[in-house]
C-alpha cells in the first residue's frame, strides 16, 4: 500500500491507458526499463519508472523559460497530445519532421535556438535529435523499447504509439510541469482532462488522407 501512495496517479490508470505496453524489440538503451516479457512476446515497461521519469521531466522542463522550449511531434496519435501540452506550458510546437538546419544554420529560414527539445519519438524525429545534438541542446524524449536513446539526455520510457497512452503521458507532464513552476499548487487546480489530449480518430483519418 505504501508503494501505491508514491505514484502520481492511480497505478491502475497507467495500466488502463496501456502506458507500459511496449514492442517486441528492445534497443540497448531501453533494456533497463523493461519489467518483463508477456507471453505474446511484447515487452512491458516498469510502471514505477514511468511515473518517476514523468515527474523528473516536469521538474526539468519547469526550469526553462517556456519560449525556449520546443516540442516536436511527428506520429499521428501524438500530434493532438503534444500540441495541447505545448499550448498549456507555453512552449513552441513543431508538427512533423524538423527541417535540416533549423537549429544549426543561422541562414536557414525558420532558424531558431531553443534551450530544450521535447521529442515524442526518436525514430520519426531523428533529424530533430541530430540537430539538437550538434549544438548541445538538451533532449527529453518519449521512448518505447525499440527507440534509440543516443543523444537523449532524459529518457521517458513509455508506450509512445498508443493514442490513450500518449494523451495520458502529456496530460500528466503538463500538470506536473505547471505544479513544478508554481503556476498551480495541486492536482485539483489543473482543470484539463486526459481526453483533451487524445487524438480523435476522425481527425486522424482526415490527416492521413491529406
């Protein structure tokens, strides 16, 4: 019972949202976050580590000026969640792949110099990882078991493919960041709900057809 009280939210919420359900592949950097392997071969991430890393990430994000933070999102299910999170903490948002040179070439159109990058998937956003690593911008990344962790400063082990898992991750990250900043003092003051961060299936279908 004491262990349960150490979680930021009900432990069952993590299970219900599928936040610990990973892939059948593991990268070297993600091995230590695996709790066990299911009978169907899927790896399961450690719930306590998921919980702890969201809190650590929020504390780290809170130390930066919001205008110096960029959230990058490329996966379809992550777009709504990442954009809502960026809006709530006042960060900048980049949808889709980051253009080469945007962080490294002062002559590039749209060139910017963030001080922190938050990435939803190191595979899809490998250009953002590469760019940030060249100019030593700290990287926080949501990583599933098959993600590369190279150049990532803070790994958030989580199911970064699931619609509900992504929504709940960014919901908690927004809430805990605002608390760490002192913008709100309790969970009750955070008025948003997880479904506000969740991608709508009809929106995803339309986006896929564009």
